[in-house]
């Protein structure tokens, strides 16, 4: 089994929990693929984000997401799958109200 | 890392097959090495099919074969096909891997076929192999429910290979036979392993186009239209093979994109003279194709067929309906088609402007020369 981080992208202003349909979708996803889900969280909208960049002397702390994009990271799941095909099948069960998801294999060291 | 090992192993197997071929050819070179390879591949696949009688109903059984301790050899080949043509890889990488791993072409040859430098192509192939390993793109035949979409992806690669070979985007030669014959070999192989209606449709389409290749240019390499081609030189055996496959593909239910394109090619192949071409049938098939596969290029071909069936004015009207299509704005064939209809109506100056517009849009030297000839003919029309 390998781990994949599935990043959920969508409307930057979306408030997690504000839609019953999406909530139901996540619950169904949890029921359908419970044993494959190693973790996951919803994130507050990008208006709550704080970014930090080293600026030589110390750190510049600014308001806002790291990158301003039309579709922003809104949440993630950490899933376990035998290969990319299984990861794709599992990820298709995740609600995608606007935008979609990105699947990234997790690096295994050693 | 299992995938990399398998993939490298598969690469070795393909190379071994080619090494064997080369060894055999050193003793006696077959008249047509491409056909020889295809025949060998087909015979081998047929042997396997005979041994495994159940494999007639290939799709559901292949999946069981995966867990069986002894897998027939040909699933190796199919697995490699599906790995190379995985939709998680960029299309250009899918094509490169297919040529490199399935056809055994050298990286230098693959680079030449796509008019890019060898280091660039080597980097592209390395990147693709790395993604296969790191994202763990599986080396297996997809599950039945994934199968239709995955077969579509394979067919898209073969079709791209064939059309790239058939109309080189730039450069002096209209056809790069290497690519078309590789695409045909792969099409035959896939058809042997996975005889679905769409695979059959694509193979038929490629065969029916291939049968006319020799007559697409004259002895100076100049482009000849269907109208000008010597139909007695069309390869009748290849056409018959293609027609049979089209019929089988169409009988299998609502036709897919490739089967419809093959049906259109079949109408052309069936006409003994250009004048006998059933343009209304062709326009009707394009309408079906447009419903199945909405694309500006298909809409353009339909408009041209309407004009050839119902007259140049009807053609111009059908073309005018596509004026706002952004994808056609840079497509040389669009103004060239308008120019042809204008010319038939004697609207010489408008035709001239349209041919000149088309000339600005193509870099293929053969096509450019063709358009320039058309412009010269306009002057003769006037005189």
C-alpha cells in the first residue's frame, strides 16, 4: 500500500460545512472508503490564511494565501491505495462542488 | 519500485523481440520488414489465443488472468500498452513511450519523428518513466469498468501517431511512412488482443487512409486532391480489409467516433470515380460524427461535404455558420475550402483573398505549393 495526498481545490471563499449536500458527500465517502482513508481535514477559507516567507534577516508575515488562485486548497484526504489507478477510483468518491482534486504520491524515505 | 522493474523488463522484452527480428533478417531480409513484424506478432498472438480458448471473450477473463498463477504472454503486451497510454501521463509522453517501448524505436528516432532534439526527447521519456514509478502508475490491464475510457486513451495515441505520420505538420514530406506503419502495426496488434468495435473502427480508418497514401502526391511530391487521385492505384486488398472491419464495427451497435470516420473513408473507397462519391451520405455521416464528437474540424468537413453534395452556395452557407469558431481561425483548411467554393461560383477576387489567407496559415511545404498552384489557376480562369 502506498499513501497519496488528495488535495481538494475549489472556490476560495467556500466555508466548510455550509452545504448539506457536500457534507453528506463526505460522509458517504467516509463510509465507502473508510479503510482507505488515513486522514483528512477541511480548511477555513483563504481569507483566514497567513503566509510566511524568509526575507533574509528574518521572516515576512503577510495576510492571505501563498498564491492567489482562482481555485484554492479547501481541504485534503490522506488515502492508502495499491497504485495510482486505485487512488483515482477512490478520489472520484470525494465531493468536488467546484474545481476538483489533485493526487500527489507521498514520498517514502529509506 | 516494482513498476520500474517490470517496465524495464518489458522494455528488454520488446528489444529482445526486435533483436530476434534483426538476427533473422540478417540471414534473409523480408521484402517488407514492417509486415513481417506484424505477421510475427499476429501469429504469436493467434497461437496464444488458440491455446487459451476462453480468450475469445477477452475482457472479463483478462481480469481473472491477472490473479492466475500463470499468465499468458500476451497480457504482458496489453499491460505495457495500458501503462504507456495511461491518461495520467501527458499525451506527448504517452506517444513517446509507445514508440520507445512498444515499437522499440530508438530515442533518436522518436525525437526525429516529432521534430525535436534527442536530449529533449530523452528528458521527456525519463520524466514519464519517473512519473510511472513515483506515482505508481500500475503495469496491468484495467478493470472492466475502467476499460472503455482506457481503451479510448490507447486509441487516441494510435490515432495521433497515424495522423502525425500522415500529415506532417511541417517539413518537406507529406507522409512520414515510419509513423503510419508503426501505428498500423500497433492497431493490428491491439485488434488481435482486444477486438472491440472501436478498436476495429480505428484499424479500419487507418487501413482505408493507408490504401490511398501512394496517390496523395504526384511524382514531384505535390499534393493531389481526392478528385485528382488515380483510383486504380489505390490498394484494393487493403481497402477490402478495411471495408470488412468497418462493416463489423457498424454492426456492433451505435458506432463510435472511429467507426464513423472509417465509414466516411469507406464511402470514398467505395466510389469508383470521384464523381460517383455519395456526398449526401458523407454529409449525413459527418452529422452523426458531430453529434458523437463535437469538434470544429468535424463541423468544417461536414460543411464541405454539404457543398460538394448540394452545390457551392450551400457549401458557402454551411461554412459561414462556422465563421465565429475560434479554433478554425488559424486553420488553413477553412479559408481554403471557402476559396474552392468561391472559385466554382466564379467569384475570383474573393477566392484569391481566401487562398492567400490559407497560405498564411500553413507551414507544410506540400500544402503551400498546392495553394500556390490554386492561385495560379485562378489567373488562368480569368484569362
